[in-house]
C-alpha cells in the first residue's frame, strides 16, 4: 500500500510578503502577552527566518524593567530592529523596585528612538531611567511620554540634562510642568497633561502660560483641576485646532465656565472638549452673549463630559446652590459651525436635547453627528425628548 504524499497546510505556503504583513497588522498599543512577530517566529523554521529578518517588525517594544525575561526580550528587539527607528515603552510599576533592569542594553540605541514612553511609580526610579538618556544625543526623538500613578514633581533638573532637540509631542501624567518651558518644548505641536497634581497656587494661570509660551501647539489636552485655573487674562492661540480641558472641581459657580471661555481668542480651533462640566454650565455657555463676536468660529466638533456619574447631580436639585439651568435660546451664537455634538453622562441631557433640537428650536442645518450617553436614570426621558425632536424636525420638513 502506498501513502499519498501529504502536502503542507496552506498557511505554511503563504508568500513571505503576506506573512510579514500579517505580523505587522497588530493593533496599535497592543499589550498582548505575546506579540504576533514573536508568535510567528516560533511556528516553523521558514516563518522564523522570514519574520526575524524583517527589521521593521521589531521596532515597537514594551519593556517591564522589573522582569528579567522582559528585559532579555528587549535586548532581542534592539538587535533585530538593526538601525530602524524605534518606539520604546519602559515600565517599572513595582513600588519596591530598587534598580530597574535591562537599561544597560539601551545606550548604543538611544539615538534611534523616535517615541519614548516611561511609566514609573517613584521619582527615584524615574531618575535612574532618565540617567540612561543623559548626555546622549537623541536626534530621532519626536514623542516623549512620562507617566506615574502618583504625583511626581518633574523639576527642570530631571529633563534638562537630556540632549533633547525640539520634540513635537509630549505627554505627562501626574507630573508638574515647570514654566517658562525649556528650549526643547518651544516647538511642541502636541501637549498632553493628564492627572495634573492637585491645585497649587503656582499652577494658577498655567493654561494661559501654556498657550502663550508654546506658540506652535496644535493639540492640547490639559487637566486643570478647576475652571478658575483657566483664568489670568485673555487666552490667545492662533495655532490650536484641538483642545480638551478636564475640570474636576464641581462646586464652582455655574457662570465660571462661560465667563472663562469668553476670554478665548482661538480662531482656528475645530475641536473643543470640556470634561467635568455640568448641564447648567452648558446652558449658560450656549446662552452666553458676552462676546460680541463668536470666540469659536471654526469649532465643528463639541464634546461635553460629566466626569462623575451620580444619579442626581447637585445642579439638578431644585433650590440647590447650582440650580441655574436656563432654557437654551440661541445655541449657535458661540459655536456657529458645529456639526458634531457629544454629551456623555451630562446632567440635564434630555432638557439640553429638547432645547437645542426639539419643538420651537432654531434650525441647525450643519448638525451631522449627535452622540448621546445619558445617565441610566434619564434614558427614558431622553427617549421622549428625541421623539419630540423627530416630530418637530418633520413638521419643519427637516431631517435629523
Ligand atoms: Zn451637574
């Protein structure tokens, strides 16, 4: 009896280019335990030869500086990526860590790092990690990110010995930024400040300083803790197109937000996100007639998020000190070209929707996207409000 020759499974016959494409098609920021290039390089001898020779597959690496196996893998990635530019994430989240591991492999490769993320939990560990980058040129670096679960005072001395040329994108969390900004920050186009340490008097007016002293900023996400931190005179930026402000203090005067925004002069802004807002603040903002001319002539995307999710917010309680909701009469005064509106967990969502779009509302021909996530307790009311919107739009021969 003769055996029919067995042909290998089709997957093993994949052309090399396709194999490389498959390995490269991982989602960005994937934290899978075993990335595809690693898995595929262990399937068979041919896969291993093809995948290990494809240098660009080894250019993104997340390293756990507390783990020997992870740092050994890091060494392999540095080797296999050869001279390609790299995206490196260095994590050391173990609070008891005395000395991060694996940093000795870094020095010959620092010059080709294009994106660097450092996530640590103590200033000491951050110091040790940053020491690997001191006095070494970093001509490829475009994006620097530093984050921590705890507040870390990032002082001038921490970053100034780094040989940073101008970088374009900087993200920090739980670290204080010092002003005036160092030279390498002046050309920043993207700045992301998350979890900014809690209100300190020296942080007051920081938003105005950022917009004034970083004249190339296009994208800004800043956690200001409180609305009053915006203040300090007019906010002028000719470059900003994308702005998100996170505001955590909820016990402020209802008028504070619209008062602060009335000092804005941001003619090229196309996205404005306000996170930590209340429905009553929104109503006052939409009704704001303070600036004679709209301060946001180009904003097409508008997002409001209520950061806590209480069933009933203080601003919804009748007679409460925040009970300042005013029916919205002319929403497009401040934002004449908004085409996308998003409300997330916002108090008064059904009422806002009725005021903006329901019976008797003004036409809003540019509105294209309306994204709503109400508090669960208000889902029913929102449904009723939306039915009213549909009826009203039909009666006006408009569509939603
Ligand atoms: Zn509220």
